[in-house]
C-alpha cells in the first residue's frame, strides 16, 4: 500500500483539524519543564507527551497529525505501547522533525542557517519505517534592521536547504512541512514583518520550483504577519489577517493544499483569534490551520506541573485549546467560546 503525498497533505489540513507540534528538542523541552518545576528526564518527557496523545477527544476531533522529536518517535508508553501507535489509533498522522537546528551563518553575524541535510536520505527511510508520513524543517529568519539582518544570503541559503529537504522527503514518501519562520521577537513594525515574509516566501517557492518539489504534496508552515514583540505595538486580528493574507496571495501558489501556522510566542488566545480572523475573511484558495507548539501546550503544561493527579486537568486544558483552534480553522471561533471552558 502506498499512500499518495497529495492525500497525506490533504489529511493534514482536514476541516477543523490542525497539527500538534510536540517536537521540542531536548534543550527546548527542558526550558518548558523548568518553567513548571519539572525535571526533564526520558520518563517525564514520555509521561507528558503520552498524556496529550491519550487525550482522545482532542486527538480524534481536532488533531490531524503530531510532529515528534527523534526520541519520541522511538518511545513506548508506560504500558509498552509505542507512542506512534497511540497517535495512529486516534486517527492522527505521526510526523518527525528532521532538521538539526539553526547555527550561525559564517560571515553573516546575526543570521543563521539550519543544518541537517547530511545523511538525511537514510534518516528519512528510517523514520518512514517508524511510521512517519510527514516531516518538518524549520528555517529561522531573524529581523534586526540596525544590523542588516536578515541578509539576502541567509534567506537564499535557508530556502535552498528547505527545497533540498523537501525533495528528499518526497522521494521517501513523506510530506514535507516547509517552515521559513520569520521571528516575531524583534523591535520591527508589522510592515517590516510583511516585507521580510514576502521576500522569504518568494525565494522559498522559487527554490521549491527549481528543486522540482510537488507543491500538492507540500504543507507550508509560516509565521503570521505581526509587529515584533519589542515594538511596543499590537495589531488587531483583522489587521494581522489582512496583511498575512495579502502576503500569501502574492507569493503562495494555489497548488499548495494547506498552510499550517506556527504560534511563535503569541498568547494562546491571540494565536486562535488571528487564525480565526483569516478564515472568517475567506473563501481562500488554501486551507489555513494551526501547527502550534506553545499555543497548544502552554495551558496543559501549567495544569500538569509534573503530577499524576493533574493528568485529567492537563488533558482537558489541551482539549480546550485544540477545540478552540479547530473552530478558528473554520472561522467559527469567538471570544465567548473561551469562557465556556
Ligand atoms: P510554536 O507554535 O511554539 O512557535 O512552535 C511551532 C513549531 O513547530 C516551531 O518550529
């Protein structure tokens, strides 16, 4: 049985469903656990992720796929069931982060290049055997206008790597999520975010075209167009929606079946409200949904705090965010629904 890339991609952006990004590297999950006073061990990481994958209602109804880290795709639940099997039993697709992280770009202070292409063909074959049907590669584009960051060299190098990664994925029967993340951390305004996002996406699709990547079997994971966190300004969901949709209309071919956003450090409700505003402004030529890490997991992490007694509360917190974002993916969310718990 071979699954078509196009069908996997469509299932990843099915109506009212989105992706759970649970692929924090060991360093990042330690940071998240430090914040809730939990020691990061192989078992604590397993227990935490298992509780989400066993949140049946959320997984079945609102989660199309889960992005895993290398450790997790090989891990078994406390009762011996592979975590991948729990995800599949809930009807969701297992995915895998395959990049090796962003490293300083030689010669361009402040810019990074994402590494991980060496040996990727063999790793993808292994991940396919372990059950992965999609993958993720994150390129990081920072903005610092005083330092000429990002450079054109950084954008070009990262988009070229994304295209080489995407082609290798498709060769292996795996749908690539291409993630060119323009960071939301800086002091820049919303129009600068728009400009950098536009240049980046134009370059990305040019490289994907040059690499002969099948766009119908590809999912884009972008940032939203918003002002930098340190800019001292906030944009309304309507403005975020208008500028984000404008940049997509200018750069993203309609052959791409779906766009699944990263949350990038927005508050839970902000990430939901902005996604909702975009879908409410439809019809759109692509499905627009979520592929959130922090905006799905901040609430369950806080509720869990590493205690067995809190597992149900944590599952409920996760289910609530999954349901809210599932509604936002259809433009059916409203702030009143948040209060209903
Ligand atoms: P955030 O939603 O926390 O930004 O994470 C998504 C992700 O997968 C980043 O690579």
